[in-house]
C-alpha cells in the first residue's frame, strides 16, 4: 500500500478527535449537536465513510471511523468541519477559528484494541461527570439505537452484545486509558507492538514512535 498523507489510508479503523479553539465550547445548545450530526450524515453521502462510534462533547468530539478508500477520511473531515464552521459563524454572528486546528487521527488495530477505543469514546460523558450513566448522554452513538443509515450502513469489525452498555459504564484500567491518550497526543497507531511497527512504516508514521525530545548528539571522540 502506498503511503498516504497524514495517515488517511483506506481500510484502517481510526480514532479521530478535535477540540474547540483554546478548548472553548463549540456546542452551546441541543440544536448545535443535532445540526452537527446532520452534517455528519450529509458528509457520509458525499464521501461514504463507516462511522463506528461517535461522541460529541461541549468542546470536542471523538469518532471511530472506517474509511473505504485512501483519502476518504481527509475529504470527509474537511467537508464536515468546513460546513460546521460556516454554520457556527452564521448562527453566532462570529468570525475566527472555531476548532484548534486540523483534526487528529490515529489508526487502531481491530478487535480488542478497537473495542477499547469505542468504550473510551462512548463513556467520555460519564468520565467527565456530565451523566451518571453513559447512555444518558444524548449526543453519542451509545444513546442512539437507530442511527441514520449513512452513519451505520455496511459491515462493522465489532459486534455490540447485550451487555455492551454495562461494559461501557464499567471503569477502564489506568493503563488502557493511558495508552489511548498517548496515541491521541502523538498520533501513534494503537495495537500490538508488531502491528504498530508495521502500520507506522506503511503509513509514514515512524516519528510517532520515537521518544519525544531532540536526538542526542554523537559523542566527540
């Protein structure tokens, strides 16, 4: 597979996140959340993209998505965020940056790792203290049993069983959360060590595996 700019290769599952500029609130009322979900559905008509999970929070969002082809994720996100910014400024009579910058996305190995990321996404409102049960947050895939067809069609790489809600509401371990947050911070693939190395090499993400900081200078002999 050829390298694709910014890890936008098709066939991988991705965790996508963006925050409001300076962590400012982006969604102010119910209509803002609903409008954004409508734009997500329209974006998926323009560029078909399988949305596996999502959660809209007051000043940020999380998605787990599965693009079909190279470049689909970038095209989908560019249209979505551009359309949202236009609506935001029109409704708030404002100008300037709404989001902190380009979205972050990192590939996820399927099966157990993907399940952990989706749990992390859908329990975000519970973890933040906004609700006492994750499914009570109206603006996530957990609370929406009947998603719009454009947000749910096609095969999915995981199956939510009858105990899924309880699984999401159950605490995650500190190592699980820390590993996901490190991937968010560094755009690092999330999975088993061998899969991470192979995926980073394929997608040109080797820099995300290096220790932070400037490389040491060679000693002068």
